[in-house]
C-alpha cells in the first residue's frame, strides 16, 4: 500500500523553521521549530538548514542571518529537498574534489 501525499501549498509544521541565534560562526541559523523546542528541553544538538550542528542556547543575541540558511529557507521545502539530494549525491560520487 503506497499512499503518497502531494500538496501544492505546504502547510506543514515541519516547514515552520524558526530562526535561532546559534553562536557558531556568529550567525543565526534556521532550525525546525519542533526540533529547537526539543533541543532546548533536552539539551540535544540541532541541525540547521545549512547543515550546521550545535546545541542552541536560550539567551538570544542578535546575529546576522546565516546566508546559506537564508538561501535554503527561501528555496522552500521542495527546493531544499532537491538541494539536499544533490548534496548527498555529490558526497557519494565525488571522490576527490579539484
Ligand atoms: Zn546556517
């Protein structure tokens, strides 16, 4: 039984990425809201849209938005998925970069 859900307008909670003031690189990264909440409770690391992994802190500071996160966020869920698939493919096939 293959049930495939296709939605044109995306109203999914998981796409509701929130901006978190990550202290890595002095950039604010986009993280999934649910993941962020979980991380704040458990103290577990989160993964930003750009792939940055860190443990978020509660006290917010003002940092410029991570350009890579911004770019991926603007792509939307579909664009991001495509981007990540390409990245995975590159990581697999690309043995040695020039
Ligand atoms: Zn980022």
